């Protein structure tokens, strides 16, 4: 009897743990805030990929550092900065491109959901040898 109760409890615990993990896995869509609070980014589906655009800026400005002179007068609000992110072999990680409006460059990028409310973004150069990033918090 005790063995049956313990087995049932372990099975129930495994089901609860699996359900919690499954609801966490891959849920990067939503609104995210940069650590400095200066901007918010909305991650959503774009075809079979994930993309992210600027939806709020504390200090709205134009895309003045864009290498394409024709785009330097456009407002940054609405610009897609996370581009064509596809799943990697690592769970809860996607790879694509990241546009950095601060220097006008586009980098190879990664986003990784490190918890249900934390999304790590990295931009990399030299084939991924040098990466710099930050962790965004989910807006509630």
C-alpha cells in the first residue's frame, strides 16, 4: 500500500514537473524590457521564425546611424531589431540577426529564454567568437 502511494506521488510529481517545463519551453513571444528600461521589444512570429521590433522608446529618435542613408530619417519605433531567429540545437535558443541601432550594424545574434521571464540577447562577431549581450525581462 505504501509503495503504491509513493509510486503515485512520484508519478504525479513527474507529471507536474513535465507540464511546467513544457509550458516554459520556447515561449519567447511577448513584450520585453531592456535592463536600462530605455526600450521595449515585442517578440512575435514572422513566418517560421521569431522577430522583434521596438514598440516603445523612453526617448524616441530616428535611425540616424543606419548604414543606409535613406533610412536615417525613419523613426526607430517600429524597427525590427531581432530578425529571422530560428531554433538552434540548444533548447530555448534561436539564432538569426540583431540590428543594433546604437552603432547601425547588424550582427549574428542569439536569443535564449533563460527562464519564463528572462530572455538573453547576444550579438556576435568573428563567427561567434566574441559576443556581447544583455538579459531582457518580460513585461507583465
